[in-house]
């Protein structure tokens, strides 16, 4: 039998301490049901401080905007609202996110309105003094019309660009490079039309910066885009505009898997399984986008890079330090030379280690007659914990109810099924190895789910309940909790557990 392949989660303090408080977690699920999301609001403030430390290292000014779409929590947004008003803001991508941010304590001048916008979203953003990150020429025209019709003050706007083209060598020489296509933003080649529209609507909007957001982990491509934004802002100033900030969006990422070797072994074994050189690692031989064509692996693995040695603030530091291809200086230097502010919009990386999702074991039975593998049905469905849509799902942590089992059987391979009446409702398609066979009533804890995993795809299919969310704090020598909607950052936690 092949040795178990683990993808054990990266768990830092205090999330590790919370996972060690099994009686508390069991009592929360007993009271509030399964699934249950548990958040550590204090960690989001610490993560924001780590991003700000990168700013200080490079002597840059600007603001860190939390991408609200990463998590619906009130506790997380309220905790950030209590931070330095000049340093931390919130990025909202819908009318309801804007209303939520305002109700959680953010003032309009700390809000960045992004994403597709309707008239109501634009009106409220303009009314409260939010900065509007314009996605298209039509949004600019609609916003300007609303400002004039309702007698509003000039609105600060950023223009979001896409489709950057630059040369690989210095001085414009070398291979021409085009950034990947995006359905968001105005193509850089249409910048002249955009600038004319900004000049025409100068009575309604004030251009304060340029933005981009690339759906890639490639740091070199993001450096090229940042450099092109700086060059574009030179053109804007030559025409009498006065932009002062570059917004480079998000995509800084996090590392989910603790050990690089485990990630490398599993991804290698996945390819071998697709080729039939080893037993399947997944339910019904699912290949995560890989396929066998004549003995060769084809396709692209639809997996978030589970282990990332450089992510979050470290990724930002690397991006600011690389040499830009045309001007030949690091982006941090370019921003300083031009006296530009830097805006970032981290989502996933700002809630790194901020929470976990709990599910009760409902049923355990053999997966088939002779494999020695089991099917574990949970009080949760794929929409409640859908990190696999964006990447790999790491191994859950087994929290037995009462005393652990006698053991003796060693690691047990299980498939995790959800509570919907659908063949496709699998919490993970991976074969997961647990230290012992779970029993009905045990809990499985999925670590580090605050970024997109715990509520981005949540739904009420088959009238299954949505997960409740609680916020926990360490006070004195014990954990204290409240419902997410009842958390307010008024009482400071007394330290954090190691």
C-alpha cells in the first residue's frame, strides 16, 4: 500500500491555540449548529500592520484597503475600522458591501468603490465621499451625470487600466509583452479617449490615481503593469491632471500547506495517478483539470498554489523591490521619485490565519467493499467550505468528542461528503488521511478558511442552514466568544495565546 500523502495546513499562533481548545469548539457547534465559522478579528489588524511595515521599509505613503468580498464578517470589518484612518481602508464591490462598511464604522473617505457598479451604488459612493475606482468609460459618464443631477460635490476617482503592453528591454527595445486579458478595466490602448472624457467631466470628478488588478501570481507581470501606470500618470500630468496614487489591487496570496515537500509530493503523485502509474488520489479519479492523452499529461491543474514561500506582505515587498523593465529601477523607487502614494487591496492575505470552519461528523461508512477507505458525511456542504474552487483543500484537523479513540489502525483514508442530496456534493475530491477513523459526533476543523472559503459560495440549497459565524478573543487566560454581528472593537484583548 502506498504511503499516505498529507497536505497538512499551515497553522500559526493563535489559530493553533484555538484548535487546541476542542471542548470550546464542540460546545460552540452544539449551541450554534454545524457548519460553524470561527473568526479571530485581532489577527486581521496584525496582518494590516505587516503590510504597513512593508510601506515603511520602502518609505512609501498610501493606504491598505481590505477587499471586503473575501469575507462577509462584521467583526473583521469593524476591527479594521478601529485602525489608523490614514493607513487602513475598505474596498467594497457592491452597494450592500458599501452599506455594510459604513454601518461598521468606516467613513466614506476611507472607502474604495470597485467592481461593476449600478446607479444606486455610484450614487451612494458619491454621496458619502468614497473614492470610485472606475472600470469603464460608461461608468465615468454615468457617475458624472449623477453628480450633476443631484448637485453632489466632485468625486475622487481612479481609472482602472488593463491590457498593458511594454518592452522586455530597456529604452523600449526588445520583445513586446502584453499582460493577460481581463474583462475589467479600460485597455491601455484606449487611454487617450479616457483622458479626454476625464477632462470633459472635470466639473464632476477629480482624477486622483490609476489602478490595475491582474488575475495572476506572476510578480514580473505586476511590476510591468505598475511601471506602465507610472508612465501613464506622467501623460496625465502633462495634460493638466493631477493623479497622485497607484492602486495595484490584490492577489498577494497566502500559503495554505505547511510543508513544501508535501505539496510537491502530492502534485507529482496526482500526475502519476492521472497516467495510471499509481492508484487514484481522488474520488472517481478526478484529475483537477489534468488528463491522460496517450501516456502524456495534458491540461492545467486547477489548483491554487497550496505552498507559497513568498506571499502576503512578503510578496508585496518582492514586487516593490524588482527592477522595472523600461525605467530600470524598482517600483518603490519610481513611486518615491514621483511622490506617488501606493494603494493595495488585499483580501485573502489580509485574513490569513483569521479563522476556521467546523463541521460535525454525521455518518461514517466504507467507501467500497475492498479499498479500506471510508466515506465520511459531514454537517456541511461544498458551498459552505469551497476553497477547492480556488485551489487545493488542505487536510482537516480531527477533534474527537470526548476521549480520542483507541487508535491502532494508523492513518485512515477518507473521502469527505456533504449534506446535499447530490452526487457532486463533496467537501474535497482528495483522499484525506486522518490519524484515526472519525466517529459520529466528532468535529473536523478546516483551518485558515477566512479568505473566500467560508462564505463566498455559501447558499441555502435544499433549505440547509447557512453557517453561523462567531468571533473569539483571548482575554486574560481564556477564550471569549460572541456572535459575529455582536462583536465591537471596544474591549482590547489582553494579549494573545502562544
